[in-house]
C-alpha cells in the first residue's frame, strides 16, 4: 500500500491493490504511544473513507514513516 499525503501530513490518496483511490473523508484520527519500556510503538491511525465508499483504517508508523492497513 502506498499513501500520498497533503500539506498537513494527512492521507489524501491510497494506492491499494493496484488501484489509486482518493480519500474522500477522514472520519477519525488517533495516536498510540505504547511499550516505551521495551520496543516503543508510535503510530498515528486514520479511519478513512475512500472513493466508492470503501472504509479502511490505516496507520503511519511514526518511527520509520511507513504506512500500513490495520487488519482485524
């Protein structure tokens, strides 16, 4: 999955399974900071609505900048 961001760093386009989809709405944003005593987890999550009504939760790993889709 590839994510393009806008000037604020929010996702604006997601290339998902070979399809380029525009983020039509960001419905929720939250951040998780956890396990600072072991291997720290720092992520920013987005609940996004894509073209065609596809609802997905994606997150950016703030340690390495990579984007992932949340499963489960």
